[in-house]
C-alpha cells in the first residue's frame, strides 16, 4: 500500500509459490511511503493508521542479496496483529529512514538489489506508534525486526526512542551547564527540548545535548523546567523533565563608611547587593593577609550594613578592601582583587583640653580665659558654666600652639572667686564632642584701691587730728592701710594699687578749727587773816576740772590761809579745751595803815612808815626781825611771844583784848620763831 491513510488489510492469504527473476526486495504485504504526489496521495506523505490483521503470509524469500519480507510497515499508528507469517526471510519488519528521501517529493527508496536491511521500495522517514503483537511465526529466517537509521539500516529492538532522566542542575550565573542526553540510543535519535524560563540564559528550545554558559540578571534564583523529548524515525519517545536552576551571582555597588569621631563605631554600608539575599562579605584591612567576614541579609533595596569596632585615631585612613561577596546557601560568589573595591575609614580626632587658666584682673576690667592643649587649627564651640549656672557657649578657633582664649564680661568684685568650668568642646565640621569634668578656673578679681570719699573734720584750734580720726570721717568704705599726708589743714589719704591694678586712689579730708574756749578765773587772789579763803569762778562751759582738788564745778573755794596756784581746764560745747591758772596768795601780815599785805613780818616792818599799825595773823614765823622804827604790831591773841634761841619769852602783855606790841625804840631782836597768839 502506497501512502495510505486509514486502511485495513485483513484476512488475506498471501503466498509466494515461485520466485520471479527480479532480484530486488519483495514483500507479501507492504505499507509504505513511495513516490509522494500531493494530488494523488491526498497530502499523505507518511503512511498512517493502517490495520494489518488476520492475514496469512507465506514463502517470501529472495535468493539475491536482497530480502523477502512477509509484512513490511512504515509510518505511524499502525496495528499489525493476529497475522501468521511463515517461511520468509523476514517475517514482519518495521522500518524507517531508507534513502533517498527529500521531503514532499516524488522520490522512491533505493530499490536496487543491494546488501542492506531495508525493504528498498519504502522510504518513510517515520516509524512510530506501531502495534505489532499477537502474530504467529514459523520457518522464517528472522521473525521480527525493526530497522532504522538510514544507510544500510540498523536493526534495533524498539521503535520508540527513550531518554534517560537527566539530573537536575544548580549553577551560579556564569557557570557552564552541560547536559548529555542518553537513552536507548536508537539510530538517528534526536533529543528535542523546550525551556519554560529563558532567564537562566538557556534558549526557549533546541535539539541535542545542552551546553551553555548560564546567566541570571534578575537578582533572584531562576529555574528552567526543561522537557526533553527523544525523537527517532519521527517517533517521539516519553519525554523527561529536569530543571536547571541558575542562582544569581552576588552584586556589589558602592561601599561607604560615614566619618566618625574617635572612640566611636561607624557603619560600613554596601549598596547594590541582591535584595533580601543573605550572604557573607570577606575583606581585609590595608590589604593585609588577615581576612575578616561579615554576614547578614541585604534589605529590600539591596543595602547591607555592619558596625565596626570602636575606632581610634590609629584607624584613620584604614582601607577596607572587599575581596569576596558570597551568597549563603548557593555558594555563588563575586571576587575582587585587593584594592579593587575599597572604602577608606575617616576617623576624626576628638577635641582635647589640658588646662583652663585666667589671669588675675583688676576690677572693672575683663580677663581672658585661656584654654590650652587644644587641637591646633581646629574650630568649634566651647560650652561652659560660670559658678554652676546655665550653660553658655563660645566659638573658638585654635591657634597653632593649641591655645584659644576668650574675654569675660567686665568683672566686679562680686565675680571674684567665680568658677568657670568648661564642660565640653565640639569641633566644627566633624561635630566631634568631648565632655570634660574638672576643667575649671577660679576667677581672681583684684579690688581697686578705695580711699573712700572726701570729707571734712572740724577740730579744736591747734589740734592735729590722728590718722584714725581722719580715717573715721572718710565717706564710703575706704581700705585700711593707706597713708596720710597734708598741706596745711588739707589731709590726703592715699591707698596704693595692688597689681594688676595700677592706679592709686585718694580722698581728702578738709580740716577746719573751732576757736578754743578762753576761760578766765575770777575771785580774790589775796588771803588774809580777815579773809582766809576765796571763791574762784570761771565762765559757763560744758565741763570743768580744777587742780588741785579735781573739782568739776564752775566755782571752788580755796584752801584757807594758803598760797596756791589753781588751774581749771574747761571744755566747751565743741569739745575744745583750754586751761586758765590763778594764783591765790596768803599774806599773814598787813600794814593796816596802808592796807598793804606782806608775807613776812620783816617785810611789813621794812615797808612800814613810822607809827604804822601792822597786824600779824596767828601763826608761826621763822624770820629775823629788825625793828628800826616806831610801829604798832598787833597779834590775833593777847600775847605776843618771841622765842629766842629756842626759848620763849613773854616780852609784853597788855590787858587789851588783842595783843599789842608798841615799839618805840630801835631794837634788833633775833628770833627763830615769832608766833602770834
């Protein structure tokens, strides 16, 4: 049957009783492709769907090098069952691949007598899904065989090709994936495959073994489900399914590390990693031989960070060089040469401070607070307190010697001893801050000299005020320890300055004088027998002090019959004092005639005129008396006694109530004691 499509050959008896001279292959029943013509064969290029059943075929042999076939079938979907085939070279043969075959053409198979395994007239390229079963064989050289593969034909055991189940594969992108298909190795077998995911780098379909460089640019694992179907003689075998999983290689964009102040950690940031993928980063410091690792999971944006240890200035400029990025679980890695992917750590110095000092200042001036031991060339803001008050700030720029000073406000003595404490320094640009304790200085404010304010003082005339009296009248609160000088009644108080103050202070006390009191003592200055005492008085004053006696009254009574000089010191309302003296003289002898008083008898006698009367007070007189004129000498007692050389002699006695001695002659009497009684 030539190019059949849907035919039945059944219950036929086909015998070859005698052989003709044709040396080519011969067959009892042949279902084959031959000389395809579209118009004649209804478009059937490959025999299809023929049922060959219940037939008896006998005696098909060939004496030449060609063969005799009981039944020959080519094509697809045939059923060859229940047939009896005997005494033939080949009982039943399934075949495909005889040449020549050019596709949809009118070509025939090679029918020449030749040594091969094909039934020469047929040239179907396809042999598939042929059910050959339940047939009876006898006397045949070969009962059943299948020939495929072209050429002289290869005898195979089955029509349907098989493919072994390939192992699933897992690769990192960029690795080679190689799959060699194996199976029952039918001649001409072709392995056709399809791929449902080209993101692995594998084409959507192909034939034959697979060998390619994997790829994955998606950032997540990609799996290709590959279906491989073996095809031989146009017959597809059972397909196998396997997978090729291509894991993405790590990616890495940038590496950055925020500058950090010494004594802190910094964050090393990686970008451009595969999002939500865990892995390990391997790196070195400064290209050293020690490799360090950091493991973790990138976030949804492909970022990953880790924190360094605490960094000191020794780590400033340290270069982190990434050598490998490896994904956890897949082992896929991205490698870098040392120095190819780096970040340099920047560690800023923290502010330093050694001492805080301030020069002693004269009140009314500002002083400079000096900070030493700072980082030269830096600038920033200092925070400080004064006497524990609220925080204040001061911008600073450090000189080359590591110092900076700032001026205080004008200082008064109220600020003396105030404590300035620097609590922290913050550098500009880096914001590095160092907190300090105990960085203090106590302000020393030197008081300006204070001589007080000018004043006046009134003193008694002639009085020189003491320094204490002058100081007491100064106004304000003058300093002690100054010096006084004066010109006339103008006194100047000078207080010298103590460094750093350098200007002395002066004040003036102008002195005026009260006139001194001028006391005048009044009263009798002569005492006699008749007036033996006197009352002495002085003007009106605030106070009195008499001497002798210490009386403090305005008037005193003198001692009786005594010559005495009296003085009184008076104090007026201004406190000024002056003293007056007054002598009271006691005259015991009086020339009554001339009312002249004498202190001795002889003086009275000497001064008396003849016949004068001399009165002598009671008393003892030790003197030499020379009476050379007529005198009357009266005593206070009836007797006038004259003691001569220790003896007392009554010279005269009268009967009068007073003693009277009438001397009419010149008489010199030497007496030691004259006592009037």
